[in-house]
């Protein structure tokens, strides 16, 4: 169950502030994955595709326990991907969720706008916990002039780091895509809403916006 209300408790380990969730995706890490997008990002890359996720104002407050149950009831997934917003801004709650996911034998991919050096330097217990249970880390800010067509990252400065060895670079490292629309996924919700996910490049986004009259 996802509650929609203003709750300052979203920073606690037992609750998350989400910008969205997609039960099944094939463009956010290897295999079929549930994607959890958290709300709030302090990094604010220029050229970010998802500026509505920057605010830390509560959007969808959900308990870790309920979210874990929902994810673990999804058939046929290989793992879960944490993205954002900035996952490390809610590392405590994501680490609690990640523990339940790993206990169920699913793999964990985590995206972050922080560089690996920044993550190591700060030595925050919750950050270390989330790193410990992450199988594949994609780290670094989005830099528009380094935009690339790799299927798992938006710009070539972002590092794809296999932390556990469960997801090896040949599986997790994105291959170059010759087609600009590769790695983009559109999901139509039960209410008719459309979720766009993946790593479209700028020409593709502009073309799509023109076709949609944007
Ligand atoms: S880290 Fe991600 S969500 Fe945050 S500003 Fe950069 S691209 Fe956007």
C-alpha cells in the first residue's frame, strides 16, 4: 500500500519517499527488474532528465515492510534496481529494503549521482550498508556533454562497478547501442499513464517531444 501524504518520517529507516515504482523493467540493469525511484536529489546535474525528482518534499511515503512484500510478490524478476532521485539520500531505508531483497535471493543494482570517491570518503554507516549489499553500482553525476548511448548509463563518466561479483561486467556493463531508441521503455499503467524509463539520448528525446507536440 502506498500512502500519499506529507510525513517528515520519510527519512527514517522504516519509510521511503518514492517518486515511482515500476514492477517489471528490462532497461534498468540486467534481466527483468523492479525499479524503485526515490524522491529527492541534492546533486542537481544540469541536463538531468528527471528534475521533478529533485525536491525532498514527501510525494509517496511507503513503509519498507509493505514495499518489500509488494516487490517479493512480483513474479519472474531477477532483481531490483534503486534509482532516483538520489538513492544515497535515503540510504538507511533502502538498505533495510535491500536486506529483504537479498535475503529472497534477488540481485540489487544501485544508481547514484555521487562518485565512488565521494561515497568512500564520507564513511556514513547507512551508505556503507547500502554499498555492502549492492551487486552492481552505477556511480557518478550525469554530464550532458558526455552523454552516451550505452544501455545502462546516461553519460560516459558514470562508472559501472561490480561490487559483489554476482553481476559481472560482461553482463552488467552496457554495450554500445547504435540505435538511439535502444534502452528506452514505455509502460502504460492501468490508469492510462505512461512511464518512460531507460536512457534515451537527447536527439531521441527531442524527436519524441516533437511527435508528441512538446
Ligand atoms: S543524480 Fe540523477 S536524479 Fe540527481 S540530478 Fe543527477 S541525473 Fe538527476
